[in-house]
């Protein structure tokens, strides 16, 4: 375990509240150590967390924001476009930009345009590099899970379920849920892009949520049948409920 990871996990374990200067300094130091080792993705993650630690100190928050953006941009420019670290950096870059819309005074229109560009770039990478892979159903329809220890070890998992969006876990490992190309297209209302995936991978739309978005996609493409397709979408989404066994265990 690296010294940078030690510092990062120390802050994570203590669950430091927002506005903790000591936590901010430790995260800043961890990021510096990771950069020296060429681990710019991990440095970006540390800076993302440092924004919360600097809560109440606008200068430190903005400094952490800018540093994190630069770290993720460097990963994207230097790493192979189909590598787990590059895909994860695109996802985290979009996440950090979206957060800036309500944290800082920014050009909202420019930021929103950049977020759409990142969505499109990530979707196109998934199509180009993994459209013919044995796990195409995950990359294009269900989504993938990327796991890293933040010290250079990476793993990609391919769940049989639809990957829940905007969920990540931090602990001994960072676990990121990466949306599929289909989800990215629907986020931005690119119905033609989503429709192409529906045509080629219809068999993979097995969950209520996926069936619902399939119907929404067809409603936008087959406008004469839009009402019928939206009805089917509503029925599918209504069926997307918590399994009873999980609900009884307090799941969500």
C-alpha cells in the first residue's frame, strides 16, 4: 500500500465532516504523492474529496476543483481510450463538472455543453472498442463496474443486472458504476444512437427499467406509435419495484 493510499484511507475511515482543514491537507498531500507516481486518476479522486473537506473555504474548494479536473483530463489525454482508467476518468470528469454547476460561479451553458460532449465521447468509445466484445451486452446495454485500489490495480466486472446509475463505493477499493452506451444516449436524448443499440441488442433488454427505456426510445423514433410505446414504458417502469426479499431486509 502506498503512502498516498494510506493518507486517503485514513481520511475515509475517520468520516471527516465537511469543513475539516486537517482532512483537506491530508487529501492534498495524498494527491501530490500520487501525481509523483503517475497515478493522476487517484490524485483526481483525492481532490474531488478535498472539495468537501474544504467546505467553507471557497479558495481551497476552487483549488481542489481545478486540480481534480486537470488530473482527470491528463489521464484522458495520456491513457489508451479503451483502458479502464481512461473510461473511469471520463466518468469522474463529467461528475466533477456537473457538481461545479451548483458549487461555483461558472458558465453553466459551457459546462453543460462539455458534459454532453463527455457523454457522447464515452458512449462512442464503448461502441467502438467493445461493440464486438464478449461483454458487449454490458458495455452497450446494462453497464459495467470498474474497481480500483487507487494504486494502479484495475478490474472490470460485468453484472447480469442493470447497473444502477450515479452510485459509487469508497473503502479499501473505489467501485464505480459506469453507464452503458445506451444509457448515455438516452441521458442526452440521442434517440437515434439509442435506437441502433436497441435494434442490435434487443435480447439484452431484460429488466423492467431497460424495457421501459427501450419503449421510450421507440416512442421517439416511431412517432406514429408514440402513445402505445409510452404506455408500454409506463407499464415496464411500474414493474420496476424492489424484490420483496430485499425489501424485508431493509434494502433500497
